[in-house]
C-alpha cells in the first residue's frame, strides 16, 4: 500500500460533516432518510431528524 499523506482541506465537503473517522472506523453522525434512498442525510435538530428532501420528520428517542 502506498503511503499517502493526510491532507486537511480548508473547507471540507459537505458530506464530511456527517462522517467521523475514529480509529479507522467510519461513524455516521447523521442518519439516512427512510423515505428517500440511502444517501439522503437527515438534518439533526434538537429532538428530531429532518429530511430536507421529502420533509420527513423523525423523533429522536432519548435514552
Ligand atoms: Zn427524505
């Protein structure tokens, strides 16, 4: 495997807001809309997930 230097872009693409890499594992911070196809992220609100595409709202259940 080629060694690649990690570059930190000044402005990260929008999609990266939803991913977090921890110990080599990619964690999704946002969830996909169940009504739209996978790949459509929902925006997180204090207690709901909101899909900007189909306006679907899902409650976030707190533990
Ligand atoms: Zn949707």
